[in-house]
C-alpha cells in the first residue's frame, strides 16, 4: 500500500514536470522553476517540450504499473529505476536539485516496492 502511494506520488511529480516543460516553459512560472532567462526559454521551448514528453512516458509507465496491481511489480520497478538513473544523471549534469525532486522520491518508492510495503 505504501509503495503504491509513493509510486503514485512519483507519477504525479512527473505529470507536473510534463506540464512545466510542455506548457509553462516559456512563462514566468517556468522561468522560475528552471532558472531560465526569457530568451533561453524561447529558444529552447521545443527541446523542453520533447523532454516533457519523455517525462510523460515515465509517468504513464508508473500509472500502467499501478493499474496492473500485483502483476505490475516489474513495470513499476523498471520505470522507477529509469527515473532514478535519469535523476542521478540530471543532478550530475544539470542541477543538483533534480536529485531531490526526481531521484530521491523514485528511490524511496523503489525501496518500498522491493520491501513489500
């Protein structure tokens, strides 16, 4: 139960990231969330939307795993590992806060899933 709640929260985090990257990127809220200048946001809007689409796939995979119930263990595991790896890479190459926003919640959900919580 706890694992499924955490998996759901990670999916919601990624759904929000999709919204930020695909809809709000070139707005003051998007600028603040990602530390962007208006000029950079305008120039990189298409790239951000593509990145948002990938985050949407991660969220959809987690929702799929939840939908499958007990049979979704491997699906949830796979997508959580993908998020942890992407979060570690993002923290190392882009911004350290990605470690806490993406990788840590996914790692906690993964641990709860593996522990059978």
